[in-house]
């Protein structure tokens, strides 16, 4: 406001660019997450680092898979479904945006979608220089012991 109570016209505040999400999901994955949530309750994902189904995202009942202090929270998909990744795997993939997708076929027996005849997979794309700089400036994502 200017003196006298008149509004300031043309005042531009610097905008903070939104951070690009580290994890996304496709409509097919979102539909399966909704279906599994309805059948089982709240879910979580952990991006595997090489056991079982290679580097497949594993879907569990929330809390069924214990995250550790070094697990990294990438974000949430399907509403409120957290996606975690181990620290060592995050080191390899921190420069990429991960997209959880769903394809026909059977995956690991431990992941909730396995009996449905589908499997979750991870697709990725490299962040642009601008996106990578914004993420770096924001600091590291939350770890399992800080959430």
C-alpha cells in the first residue's frame, strides 16, 4: 500500500518456480493404485535397487515395508501414496524424473499388483538443467528418519 492507503499498482513479487516432481504416475498406474487401495487400504511404493524384480517399483501396504534412515522419499502418487527409494539407488537416479507405469504381465510376487496380471514399471527422463538446478537449490529430499 502507498501512503494514504492506496494500493500499489504494478508491484511484482519474485515468484519461486515450482519444483519439478521427482516421481509421477501414468493414468494406468493411478487406476491400479486406486483399485489396490480400495481392496487393501493405504499403499506405499519402494523403488527396488536390484533384488527380486531387478529395479522394479514394489507396491506394499503402507507400513508393510520398513523404510530406513537412508531411504529417500521421492514424493507421492495416486493421491497420498508415498514413493521411496534406497539411498544408493537414489544416487544413480537423482538426475531423473521417475514415472511409475503399469503394463500387462506378472512381476515380483511380493508386489501387490502381481496377482492382478499386471506389473508396475519405472520409466525415467533426465531433468533439464533448469530443473536440476532448482532441485539442487531446494536441498535433498526427506529421508526415512525425518518423515
